[in-house]
């Protein structure tokens, strides 16, 4: 089972086994980068933050206690970093409106006028609409939705990651989905989504 | 006939649609939702929304991501474990040794810089042979004999200092 394997691997890392760290790196590189891409909407920053998580895991290996799941610990570090980055960048993102995927879709629009490009453009537009809807959520709701929906973290783990009760996580998720429904349902009816 | 009093509220329907209910609660909710079209429609709305959210596709980390992580870990001081010496790392062994060496070196420098004319301890003075003492006295006499005598100009300059203004002028000095 992957969960137990993660704990075993981390205990081996604690004993100085570099290969076990490599296994964890390969296993969680993509989930972590995607978590940050969805949280901070900037790919370069997302990779920097994911790198920082791995570094912190490595630095804290001697203090690691296998009390909770490895992923709970991993995402607690990641969520704290992401929330700090969002707070730091809030002003600058709002002022320049930078989104990497926006600029990519602009390039697709200009360079190619073929049907394939149109399809890509539509896909990218749908992603942009969803991303903007998730981004508009309050911080904790946003983190809860991303952990629950995209990272496959269960609500008990989310409660430990966010430091709130399990019922609070259910409530956060419900309010987040209600906001998303209000924002996205009209577009779903219009056929944009 | 469906009992509407048993209908779930929005939060319960959402929890059911998102599989957030405990096993017992989930079974109860399922049996109701499967029979109640209103609750069934509400659950379907959440499931459709979930399907829409799936369209936000994941990305692949860049090719150099792993290399960057490895480099960051390698440059971390705690990663450089090095050799061990009876279970202790070299750093743990070398740090006290370096400290001792620094203390010894510092002491040597202080001793070497100690001025030669400082009075020797009484015991050493007593222990010195008589010939050595006479040589030392002669050296000191030569030193005092070669001291330059103050000229009148020097007295002019020195008398500018308040404390020294009461020094006798050259004539008085000569008269004395």
C-alpha cells in the first residue's frame, strides 16, 4: 500500500537513504507542482515552491515522526507555503493580471487559425474560467477544494492540513462548491462549459 | 408516495455527492436520493459541477525540476554527511579540536608579543647570575645617556599645554 510505503520510505530517508528520497521525489513531484500551479497560478513560482517543500522534507527528516500519513505532513508544508505565497503576491497579481496560461492561449490565438488550435483555445478558455472561479474563493476554501478535488486528499487529512475540524472542512467545501456553482452554472447552461 | 419530510438539505446532498458521509449515513442518504427526484436532481447538479472541474487539466513538471531539487538538497549543509568517527561526524570531532588549537595558538601569540622590558618575577631576578645583571644595568645606562636633551624650542611647545606651563624656563633650569 502506497501510504505505508511512504512512511517506510520516509523512515529510510531519516536513516540517510538517498534512494528512498528519490522515490518520494518521483512519486510526489507532479502532484506537488500541480497543487502549487492551481494555488498560485504561476508555473515558475509553483516549481520553486514545490522544490522548497522537498527541501524542507529533507531538512526535517531527523525530526520526522510517523504519526500521521506522509501526505498529510507533505501537504501541510505545501499549503502553508502556498498560502504565504498568495498573501505575498496578492497585490502584484492583481495589478499586472499575469497568468501564464492566459499568455499561452494568446499565443495559440495569434499563431495558428486551424480548427485544432480553435479546440485548444476553447479548452484553454474553459480552464481559464474554472481557474478564475476557484481563484476567486477565499484562501481556505480554495485550498480545501484543490486538496479534495485535485489532490485526492480526504477530508480527515484536509482537517489536519488546514488545522480545522472535520465538520469545518465539510462546511468549507460546501460553501466553496456553492460559490462555484453560482459562478459556473450559468456558463454550463450557455454551453460554454 | 415519497415522504418529503425525509428530504436532505443542500449540505447533506453535497456531502452525499462528494462522498463525505460516514458509511451508515451514506447508505441512508443513497436510499432516499434514489427515490426522491428533487434530492436526486440536486445531487446530479453537484456531480455535473464536479465533472466540469475535471476539465482543469494537470501539467507536467519541467524537465529540470528533479535536477533542481537534487541540487538544492545537495547544497544543503545537512546533506553533507561525510565520514563518521566512532559514530560522530567529522564536524563534531573537528570543532572542539579546532577550538583547542585556536586557544593554543592565541596563547603563543600573546606570550611572544609580551614586552621584553617588563619586570621579571622576583624569583627569576634572584635566580639570575650577577654577570647577567650587570650587563642589563649597563644597557639601561647607555639608553638613558643617549636620550635627547630638551631644547628651548621644545619647552616653548610643551608650555602650551596647561599642565606643563609651570615647567621652569631654560634659564631657570640652567641656573638650578
